């Protein structure tokens, strides 16, 4: 019984850390994207690779983190998958694999949501087995 109580507490802590970090990540994305929408700095047209990359980051991460508040597994997969797809798209379009802590940092809440989802599924399976 204590094991189940400790596991529930651990899941709850991870869930709230993920939610707090997702709010920070969403705020960062909004602070980065909104000024670019109203005051674009670049005069060169975007390439197809850049347009596709922008679909994954920041928009895919933004949507994934919002969805994760309701469906942790789905939202976490979308957020983490979007960062991975962003890097793959940048590599395919001729860019390099630049590790940017701000971009990868937005995937951390998605990873935590996935961990929370996996622990919750494991808890339910354990509860049903007993």
C-alpha cells in the first residue's frame, strides 16, 4: 500500500514539474515567435526546409505541450517528436546539427509528461494485477 502511495506521489510531483516547465517553455516560444510575426527581421524568403522546420518547432512543440495537460502521452510524443523532426528537417535541408539548449529545453517538459504517462500506465497495470 505504501509503495502505491509513494508511486502516486512521485507521479504527481513529476506531473507538476512538467506542467510548470511547459508553461515556461510555452512562454519562451511565444516571446520568440510573436515579435517575429509582427516585425520580421529577415528580408530573404524562407526556404521550404525552413518552413517545414518552423512547423515542427515552435508550432509542434507548442501544440504538444498544450495537449499534454490533458493527454500526457500524446502531448509528450508530439512535443519531443517535433524537436526531433525539426533537427532532421534542418539536416535534410542542408543545415547542420546545431544543438541549441533553448530548443532542446522545450522538449524537457514533453519528456517528463511521457515519463509520467508511462509510470501512470504501470501503476494501473500493477493495481489491476493485485
